[in-house]
């Protein structure tokens, strides 16, 4: 029997809505100790994914912005904080990846592991009919592998 996403996924539906503000999404990431979060529309359909990296990239000046300054040293951590504050009250939809990776509940672990490695993702939403039903994290994947290898060791004794 092939192990599939539904066997490994957490049924944790921690997510943000596309209209939520960025600073609220940051609070969700921090409070749940996660690096990324699915973004849903009003019908609970997956429309995006927001990561810590998306937020950090938005706060750091672009190469062209740095070149336009009179000195490279003008931007300091106060500038970084000011940039974050300036977009913290904007909606998540402005910063999310609007082409999120996701898998269906019947996707095999081989496909999931390949996708996570090739695309460098830590958390992968599981959707059914476009709606979020769970999440597979690298941690959940490893927990599953440890559980399975432990049960085999006990069976061999």
C-alpha cells in the first residue's frame, strides 16, 4: 500500500485570509512558530502562500533602491523597521506568492518529497477541491519516517 499525503499531513488549518494585514500574518507565523502560512479567500480556497522570506524580501531595499541612494550606508536597521511598518498595514495579497504549490490528499510521499526538495519548501498545503484540508511540513514528514522505522524495528525483534 502506498503512503499518501492524507497519511502524513497535519489537519492544522492555520491560515490567513488574503485581506488580512501583513502585521497580523507575521503574528500568526510567530505565535505558531511556523515559517509560512497558506492564504485563503472567503470560500476557504487556497489562493496564495506567505513566507517569512516574502516578508523579509519586502523589507530589504532592492539593488536599484540601494544604488539610487547617495551612500550605501544610509539604510540601517531603523530603515528596515520603517519599511516593515510602511507595509505592515497592507493586505497579505500584496506580498503572498499567488501561485502556491500544493498537493492533493492522494499524492504519494515520493512525489511530495521530490517537490519539497526541488522547490525548497518547508510546508506544503494539502487541498481537496481547492480547499485547504491539511499541511505537510518537513517535520511531519520526518515524524512519519521515524514512526514507520520504529515500528519495523519492533516487528523484527
